[in-house]
DNA sequence: GCACTATACTACCTTATCGCGATACTAAAC
DNA sequence: GTTTAGTATCGCGATAAGGTAGTATAGTGC
């Protein structure tokens, strides 16, 4: 499957639903913050709670959602659970979105200059 | 800003919020369906209503959301309004997600084989 | 101006999901 | 086996978003 062929007309409605579901997993500030932390390397739930200030239950829930979506993988290590990014696509998706945001910012600055 | 530097640790919480908002725009089946149609070329609201079977009010609303997010641009042509994709990033984001989905499918098939 | 078509806007209801607190589970340590 | 730290889950209230119907606005042709 080549990149530019994939999205043109070949997606079934079921695939569209699934894609939407995948995007919705990334459409949450808390989850992006967790991903951002995990981009620096694997971490346990407790470490992420400490670093982000998000409540434990909430962190656990979001990590579960990210793992269920296939972005993260879990590993039990003693009485801790380690999460790490297991799909490099995460980096690409976030990079694209970030570039897009900076471009938008430039565009808006341009508009203001008029 | 280089691609692989962007998302590592440099995003502020405000940028994360904005990124989440952008992803949430794509986290909707109806909007992905409209994007899929528009990937074949520009189209009017009426044409999109016809092709997708989605109600006019709903189509108009979603097109408005996509345009507000900077994915689409509007052009009034007579008594019709034409929409078209104005940000090529859309193709990349959707391609990445589609490739990811097919990979996931393969992974799941592999798991079933065990 | 008047009818007709195309698009946008508003209000309402429904559904989904977030964050939180409390609680239950799991594994190590004693 | 009991305790303790770490993690997961459940139930709740609140908030946000989607879909629809109805209405308003804008352009076209007579």
C-alpha cells in the first residue's frame, strides 16, 4: 500500500469509523501530555502521575485507552506497571500536527499583518 | 523546526491543547467521510449531501468545522458554495492512520494465528 | 419584485466522555 | 497471612459534541 493511494477512495465506511476512533484517542490533552512524557522514555504509572500532576485514576484510564488503541504497550515489573510507546507512528502523527500548528500560527500572523 | 524535534519535549500545555483540538476535528466519521469525498476533488455542499447521504444541515456544520480548523477552504460560486482541501497535511495524516490501521489488522490476524 | 434553490444558523434533545473520589485488585515484603 | 505500595475499575455529576428539525439568509432566473 503506497502512501498516496491509501486515503483517496479506498476506505470503507467501517474503516472510516475505525480511523475516527483512532484520531479520537489522540484528541485529548491529557493523553497527548502522557505521550509527550513517554516520548522521553518508558515510565511507570506513578512516575507519570508525579510528572504530570494528573490524578492516578485518570492517568491509569488514559494509559489504558492508549494501550488499547495500540499506541502503548504495558509491562508488569514487580508491583509497578511500565508503559512505553510501541508504535512509531505516534511520532509522525504528532510531528505532522505540530508542524501544522506552527504553520497555522504563521498564517495567522500573516493575516494580522494585512 | 525539524520534524523529529518538534514533538519530543518542546510542546507547551497550550500547544498540546491546540493539537488535541485539531485531532478532535478528525475524530469524527462524518468529517472523515467528507474529507474522503473532497480528496477526489472540490465539491459543493449539495453534491456532498447527495454522495454521502448525510443531511444538509449536518454536512454544512461539519464542513464549517473543517474549514474553521484550516483543513478546507470555501469559495462561493453563484448560488453554490464550493469546498476544497487546502492543507496537504490532511493527506499525510490520513495516510498514516490508514497504514496504521492495516498494520493493526495484520497484527490482529497474527495474534489469531497463535 | 417574486418564486426557487442552496447554504447557514439556532434550539433542543441525546449521547459520550472527562475528572474525581472511592473501592477493588495485584504483587512484593515482612 | 497480613500489610503496604502500586495500579485498575466503578459510579457519579458535569460538560461537551453530535444529529435533527425548523428557520433565516443569499443568490438565480423569470
